[in-house]
C-alpha cells in the first residue's frame, strides 16, 4: 500500500476528549474515527489490525475444535422473554420494532439464539460435544461508553458456546477454551491474568475473566502476591479481621446525640469501627421497574464496605439495587443515622454479612434518634440471612493462603468464560436423548472475547512517547518503507519502488511512504503508526549502496547492503513474529 493512496491522515494534536493512551494514539494514527459516543469507524489501517486479530482468534478456535457460525444480529424479543433476560438486560438492550410491529432487539449477546439453533438441529448425544463460535457485531446501549474501544455501544465479539451431556464434558470444553484464550492473548501481545469473576447477567455456576492489568482499566482486581489468588472485586473473597472473642453481654441503650456516621460514633464511644454494626438500606427492584420493590436492610461490620453485587446474589439475583430514598426509609420505619436491625418491620428483608454474625457485642442503632445500643448480637437480639456481602479491599488477608495480603490493580476485561449449566437449555427446552434414550438438557459453556479490546490493549501494552509499537502479529503492515527525496532524485525513487516490489513479492505486507513530505513528517508518522520494521531509502544510503533498517522502538538502526536488504528484513520480520508466538 502506497501512503499517497491510503485513505485517512495522522493527526498532529491529541484529541481533547481522549481518555487513555490507546484512545488518543488510535485516533491520532488514523486507525479509528468517532461517529458518536461509543461508536467508531475503523479506518483502513485499523481494519487491517482488526483482521489480523480476528485471524488469530479463528486459528485458535478452529484448533480447539470449535466450528464457526454466523448468528443473526436482529433477534425476536420473545426469545429473550423465554429466559427472562429481556428484563434482566433491559438497561442495555436496543429495542427494534419492524413494520409488522413485532418486537425485536439488536443482539447484545447470543446465548438465546445459539441455544435455539442447537435445539432445532441436535437430536441426541451423538450430536455432542460441540462448540460453536462466531465473530459478530454486538450492540449494547451503554450508559457511559468510554476510553475509545474499551467500552462501546457497537463492538465486535468472538463468542463461543459449548454443548455437552454432563459436567465432565463441560470441564473438557471449558478447559479447551481456556487454553485457546491463553494462546490468543499471548499471540496478540496482550499480557493477561485469569481472575475469578461474577457471572452477572450471563448467569451460570461460575466464571473467570481474562484481564489486562493497566491503570487505563475500569475494573478493579484484587491479587495476592504470595499465592497469586486473583479475583474481580465483584467476586473477591477475603479473611475478615478477627473479632474479639467474648461472651455476649446485656443490651444497653446509650445516648449518642448527632452521631450519625460510623466514624463519628466510634470516635464518640472510643471504640474501633470493627465494634460497630453499619446499616445500609436499599430498594430491590426487578430490572426495568421504577416503583415498588422490596426494602432491604443490610448490616455489615463498621470496618467493612458493602459489595452490592454480592448483595444482589444473596437476594437470588435478577434484581437491581437502588439506595432508599428518604421517603422509603421513613415508610419502612427506619430512623436514618440510628437504624437498628432489632425490631425491623416484617416487610423489610434483612441481610447480614458474615462479619456481623461472627462479632459479639456490637454497637448498633436504637432506631431512635440520638440513641444507639451496646452489646447487640446477631442470633440473640435479631435475625437476618447471613452471607458474604463485603467488598474486598487492599490490605485484606487472602482467603487462599496463610499470611498473604491482597493488593489492588486496575484492569481491562479482555475475555470472560462461563459455566452455564442448563441456564439456557432448560428454559428454551433444548432437549437431547442420552445413550439410554432418556431426555436430557445439555450442559453449556459460554466464552466471550472482545476483539476491539484486544486492539486497544495491544496499544496500551506497547507504546512509547512517539506512538504505537505494534506486536508483529497484529500490526497493520509488516514493513514501513520510507522513501526520502523521491520527488528530487529519480534513481532513489526507482530504488524505493523496486525494493517495495521485492519485499511485497516475498509475502510481506508493506506500507510505502511515497508522499511528498519532509523526512521529519515521514519519520514521525512512521513512529506514530508503529509498524514493527522501518526501512529507509535515501540519497545518502543510495550512494553507499545500502538501506537503513530499524525496529520500531529500537534506539539504533543498521545499515544493510542493498543486495542483502530483502533477506535481512525477512529475517527480522520472522524474529519479531517468533517473539510473540
């Protein structure tokens, strides 16, 4: 490709709204162009990189035994109603109404569609195991798209779905996809960490995320440096600081004027926050509802924070939490700032963190303004469903090893693998016959991977002050050929064209800068675009019978005899590809 013919231009200034390195570099280098929030066009350079990522994904999916399909982006809403996810994912669904007034959605994911396809074509255990995958556009009405390709409203996902007869089969399919993902990210030059994760709206019996640790990420991950336990904070467990062991004492009411926060209360009574019970109030509503709902009274030890995802799971899932309004608090008979789990109305659901159940003689509200209660004990003075609803934080003790502490990292979620079980096969009645002729629901796995996020993460992981430093496997071109003074020296121009043709003939993808621009502009653009190898043809090199070859990011270039240039570039290209193999 000659740059004089390449559509698009590099930008000299960083776009004002760019949030991360990948965001501004992909915009500046002419890889993407924003149409509106969360929606981008891929320019020719960007499309070439995206295609290379997709090719790696295909090779690894095919190598793991998966079969490629292409599923419809437009889906009937009634299919979502069969699984109940029309309500669960209502906040991100793009609704569509056709001319016959049939309710449709633009697919944010394809569990329902692929299960329906399997149901229509699979008959028995002989049709299994099978894993189907696609590389397909997804559409989600994200409230806050951000960071360029990191969170989009229209994006490309590789999603795969496995169907097995039993858990043992699912283990094998899940393991094959896990290993394929590990190879995909390695080949794309994106270092990842597998972490335990919450399954969210996808559902199922467990899941793991593949995350790229970076300050540009929006997720928070806890990692134990001693045993490498890692989990998304939505899922992470930890060992709570131990409570003081003592016998339960008699409840005592004490006056606490103006003490409406845990910190104020603990300072006033001269006790650690771990000796207090913190009350947090929510209204749990079904997705899409804006009134009604169930009042939820959450009790957690004062030194800990509430993890709302864990609270939703403790409620059985399928709901969203909203902080109670002042009116809802009053209607529930709760006195804000002095709330107590003792004597809570029967219509209020009470959930206690395990820390509260394990801690005797806590200070809790008296549900009377200006007063608290000493020596409140769960099980004796009040009852509530006990669950792990606490948020893991930096410095907490690791749950998997003795002596380890948790650190906190920011990360981008790159892929997510789920053990679905019969979450979709049962409600959609995807029945097959087993070897005994009995009707069975297959057990499923789901495996998602963000193609756009791989493009962005490759830039986050590989860039410098001058621009992108693409890993060879996903670079838009293999070689960036820079011709200097082509408009002034016919011999140099002829040599540059000849070298372009010779390199291309060996199978290398070459970007040939044949523009009438200054050397500074051409070198700056080459650094910004980030092709792994730069080859320079100039009058000075031509007189010396050589060309200049330099790897992107290397401090020094090398002079290579013109007769050896094609072989040397080919060898450097193979070495660069091998580094990311």
